[in-house]
C-alpha cells in the first residue's frame, strides 16, 4: 500500500465520520419531535440494497408533503415513484413514520439495556 493509497483511505474515513455524525444529528432531531406524523420527521424506505430517506415537510388533511434527504444516504437512493418528493396520501406515509419511531424506540431501549 503506497502513500497515495493511505491518504485516500484517510480521506474516506474522514468523510464517513462526518457523514455518520451528520446522520446521527439529523435523526436525533427527528426523534426529539412529538410522536406521529409531524413536519420534520425523517423516515426510510427500502431501495435496492439500502434505503431512501425522506422528511415530512407538511401535513394536510388528506396528504403529506415529503422531500428526499440526499444528505442522509451515501448511495443517493430515491424510492421509485417518489423521486425527490411530493404530496402523497397520509395512509401511504404515516405507517412508515410510525415504523421509524418504533425502530428508534427499540434501539434506544437496547442501548440503555447495555449500560445497565
């Protein structure tokens, strides 16, 4: 492994460290919001071998406006048909937000159990 390879690897490590910190900060903000379908909630949906991340922008009576969070996905996956976001029925988005909250709660309980 040459000097250039080591520098390249170091740059990649730095990038992933920054990405991880940003991801954790953004998901922590989302998890701190009230439960349910509210503006600012981040959720994911499976795409290929990873996830596409979206954020709730606005909740109306029958629809939810979402936007794609390119900054939360290294692979820049978008969900087919949603692209960079738009307005979709509440019945389509709400279960994904509730699922994201459930997973976050389980992970939080798991991390607290490790420290007990």
